[in-house]
């Protein structure tokens, strides 16, 4: 029975890499999860691997939503992409922020 619950939990972590959410879906407590990790190095490594896979999945979903926002003309999505992915926009944005902070330094 314990092996089945561990397998279910690892499967849930691959889909949603948030321990509390995966534990709830697997029907175990967070304390049990952390005890299993503490007591079993092999399980701990499998859990970390499952979490890493889940993070990749969620990142992929988020990037797909961002691209959809860009395709739909959402200015927030466009600005986010350019600020974080295009050096010309990223530098300009950060430079202006630094200039603003510098100008306001000492003003009260």
C-alpha cells in the first residue's frame, strides 16, 4: 500500500511540482512526504526528479500562455517578453529605472 501511495505522489509531483498540492491529491500529509524523504534517500531523489519534471511542465505551459498573449496582441505579454528576452528593450528599461532611482536619491 505504501509503495502505491509513493507512486501516486511521484506521479502528482510530475504534474504539479507543489508539494502541498501533490500530497493532497495523493491523499497523504506533507509531514508524511517529508518523513519519507528523510528516511529514504532513494525516494527523496525520485521526488526531486519528479518535482524537476513538474517544473519543466509548468514552465512550458506558462511560456505557451505568454506566446498566446503575444499572438492575441496583449501588451503586457509583449512588454514582458521584450523586457526579458530582447537585449535592446531590457537594457533600456533597466537603464531608465536606474536613472530614476539615481535622480530621486537624496530627494525627500
